[in-house]
């Protein structure tokens, strides 16, 4: 088993923010949005009801834009600890004309800027692999979700070997810049395995089967909390 090798927790240089924003993640982001919108639609028979989600580790806010452009009833708090990411996110929001429904927050995922049980859902893509200790962040996400709300997280899954890791980088980043290829390499090396993710869920009293491998390089947690 390839040991986990952490990368910097916060990507906060101008170069990193622009490189991240320029990576070709359109298909991955669209699939993420598809699944979040499906969760919303199956749980909300009243299509006129407003929902508020929070997206910790939003990066350059591309996924919230994808979601809000396709569902007019969703509002999203897009939070990140990287000021340079949020600067690019603000540019993307203005271009998408969604500043009225997506708000940017400079915030640590360890202390989300919302009250207990105030969010209809928490979504996050590619945050967990940045964190040395993911458990407190998962517990914080659960704190803010309303009874009956949902959690939808997706991240990279650490490969079994360095050869597998290099194969994934070649498959998915061969046409990217050297820096972008290195970003993917480092992220895969810092990611959790499916078993590690399931251990986190067990520690939170959640069903470990809520986490599944959903591609050759991703795991996903998709679950809805019980109504009280």
C-alpha cells in the first residue's frame, strides 16, 4: 500500500489558483453537479422551495456555478481558506452573473460560518486530501446540516502503488502543464483510501457503505441524515 504523503493544506499563491482554475475538470464538475441536483430533486417535491448549501474548500467556485446555473432555487455559501482562490472565484462569479445566489466566504472548514443544523446540505469536492486530520472537518460538516439534509463529498482515492499513481497522472493530465501534472500527482499521493474514508464515517456513527469508489480515481460519500 502506498503511504499517504501530505501536500500543503492551503493552495494560496496566485499561480496555483490560476493553474487550478485552468485545469480541464469540466466533465468531472458536471458529473458532481448532476449528482447533487439529483439528490435535491428526489428529496424536494416542492420545486419552488429555497435550499441553502455550503461548499467548504470551494476553490474557484466552478461547481457552485454549475449547480446554481441549473437550479434557480439553490443558494450556496462558497467557503475557502485561500484568498487567491477566492479572488479567482470572484471573477468567475461575476462572469456567470450569480453573485446574488453564491456568496464567497474566507473560512476554515474546521469552523464553518453557519449555525448548528442551518444548512440543507454540505457539498465538497477535493477538500479532504488537503487535510492532515479529516475527522474534525467531517464532524463540523455534520454539525451544520439540518435533520433530513444531505452530505455529498467527493475526492481522489490514493492508488495502491506509485506505478498506479503515475499511470493515472498520465491518463488524466498528459495534456496539462508540468505544474498541473505535479498538482495531480501530489493530490493523489495525499488522498485517502476507501477504507480510510469508511473509518471516518464509522467514527461519526454513519454507515461506512455511504462511501463508495465511483471512478478509477475517486471515492464519494453520499448520504442523507435522518429526520428527527
